């Protein structure tokens, strides 16, 4: 099927103008991944379920910790911010992803909230926690990202947002700053991490980062909480099992 026909079908689905009879043959695998995020009840419920589990874990941990002494660390894209409109636009015109295009999208400040994240952040703040946003978004989108989060009622001026200013400033480096209390991403005081939320495995600490239970399967559902993301990720170019 041509990119033009796929584009017309995707835009029609987004606008609700494509009859049901015409939808089935128009959908291709790439289109289904985006539609799953945008339209399926299953995605909505999965995301809310993850955030409910994270909320329960955080509230329980907070009871033994002093206010402002602990932190939750979140990724941004497909963890807090829903970029499916960007994915839809690219698919509609048959245009592949590019970093420059994503910066342009970020500057539009139009990402929505991933289901469940607003309630989770509210619970963290009520329980006395701090919030660190660690993302590989380009630093050029720093202010636009803050604005987008603020529009969704996710931003607080006490938060830390740590985008990728340089290749050597990996997520690991920025996590270390947040937790250790030294560096650009810190509050100038050590923080106890009680939850990490992300949609890619790189959003979570490795076993040698000195964080209890990090780097183990058992950490997921206790301190690590992973959101579904069928639209993109390292999995798209990796074979992890043969049957």
C-alpha cells in the first residue's frame, strides 16, 4: 500500500471520518502500533495499572522517610508525555523519525499526558516527595518541555528536569547527580530514590549503581515501574527469543 493511502487512512482514523468497513484493510502494522496507544482501552488500563502500583509503593515507602528527603525519577516521552500525535503525523506522510523533527515537535508543546501520570505525581507531592525528570530529549527543548509539563499540571518549580546536554551526560550520570546530591540535576543534598518510572530499559538503574534491588527482575513492581510502548524502542531492531 502506498504511503499516500496509508496517510489518508491514518488521518481519517484520527478524525473519525473513515467508515468501519474501510478501516480494516487500511491498517498496517506501524499504524496499529500508534492506534493501540491512542485508541485502545487496553493501553489506557495498562498505563493506569502501572501508575496505581507505583503510587501504592511510593506512599508506603514515604511513611518511613522525612518530607523532601526522597525522590521519584521519571522519564518523559511515553512515560509522562504522550507523543502519539507526532508518531501519527510522521506515519501519515511516510516520513521516518529524525532528531530534528522531534525537537520541532517538542517546541510545539502539544504532547498529552500518559494515562495515570497526573494522579501519580499528585500523590508523590502530597506524600512529601520530590520529582526528577530525566530524559534524552535535546536540551534545546528544555523550556518548551517545562511549559508542556506545566500545561498538563505535572510541573512544579521545585522539580529537576535533566535533558541530554551532551552525549557523555548519560541517564546514569544524571541519576547519580539526583541521588548523590551533587551536580546540575541535584537539590544539593542526597535523595533516597523510591521509584523509577520509564518505558525503556535504559530508564532504570543498573545493578552496579548502588541502589537497592536495582538491576534485578524483582525490582520491577517494587521500585521500578515500566510503561508499555509499542511504537518504538530498542526492541524494534533486536531479536530476544527464537520461539
